[in-house]
């Protein structure tokens, strides 16, 4: 199959996907969780209610006005489980909140209480950026060394950043329109997705290298077409097994891992696309530019 024929179509598709998210990233940014901004999380269950609808978010928020701005989420409303996100508080203030809720609604069961200071949040942002930069640097060096040519490493890293922009853009849009926050689990999903993307790219590049060894005088674009044809079904089948598993986990898994799984799902789909349709076309364009210079 002549994949190279539609070279620029692949970049147009990528642009259509990336540009809205890139605009959102520049305009709105990401919505960070307290993992990055600092704050407290208090998760609790309200026991012995006649019906879950008796208690609603606004009533709980009204009873806690003295604690300032509170972001309250109903995590599993059928079980009357609620999650409070608020500015950093100590143990005494937490007990005061629980006492207030206890007076208003009866027995309260505390499920989780965590506090992250602003300093720790800033440190986490710094370490996250360092992790992404180190990952890109190591991948660039490793792929360039293994293939004895820097163009393979550079194109692989560019495809990796393509997938980063897709994931970040999607979550920027979700954060703006749906209030979805990014936390440490999101960072884990992002880095995992990037490793998957590079793994798939290396498979294609390895087939290109092997074909070049066997046919050193063949046209480079014909070699790329042959390599993509031979690896496409393997890559798609491998990715589909992961996508099906993640889709089931997203639909049936718990609320606490929902957006973590969704980030992995987006990353897997983007990585499956970018290996043959971003990393490989970049390689072809590199070769064309090099040949023109000659």
C-alpha cells in the first residue's frame, strides 16, 4: 500500500486534532488539582439518610461557608459519598467541619483526609517538567544511538511531543468546559503514553533499517511503504487489545481512576496514529530535504 502518497494529509489530520487543544492550552491552560496548587481533600460519607437526594451539594456548601471557598464534588451520590477540596486546613479545622456536618446531617464517616502544602505543589510541578525533559533527552539519545543516525531520534521525539500536545490539549479543553483537573495520576498517564508511542515508533523504524540493509539502493519511500505495510497490522492489533481494556476500565472502573484511564486511552490512540503517520512521514521529509541539498 502506498502510504507515502497521503503524506501531507496525515499532518492535516494532526493539525485538526492539535490546534483546538493548543489554543485552549495558550488561552486557558490546564486546571491543576491540589497536588500542584496545595490544599486539603476531605472525603466522607453521610450515613442514615432516607434518600440520597435529601442532601445536595449546595446545602453542604452553605453549611461550610465559614471555611472560605470550597470545591465540592459528589463522588458516588448513590452511596452519599462526597469530596471536599479546600484551602489547606489542619486537623482541628477538619474536626470542626465534620462536627458541623454531623450536626446538620447526622452520622458522618470520614473516608480520607489529605493536605498538600503550596511548596510541595510547586516542587511537584518542577519535578514533572524535569521528568518530561529527561525522558525526551534519553529517548532521543537512545534511538539515535541504536539506529546510528540522529534523524531517527529527533523524529521519534517530535512524534512523542505530538502525542503530548494531543493529551495536554484534550485535558485543557476538558478542564475549561468540564472542570476536569490534572493531578499526579495524569502525569503518570502522560509519561506512560509517551513510552508507548516511542515503542511503536521504534518497531517501524527497525523494519525500515532492516529493509535498508537488504536493499541499500532501493528508493527510500518505497522502503517506508514496505515497512509500514508489514508492521501496520501488528501495531493496530496490539493497540486494540490495550484500547479495549482501557475502554472497559473507563466505563466500569471507579471514579478515582476515571480520568487517569481516559488519559491513557487518548495517549494510546494518539501513539498508535503517530508512529506510522507522524514519526515516519517526518523521516521522509528529512530525507527529501537532505536529497535536495545534495
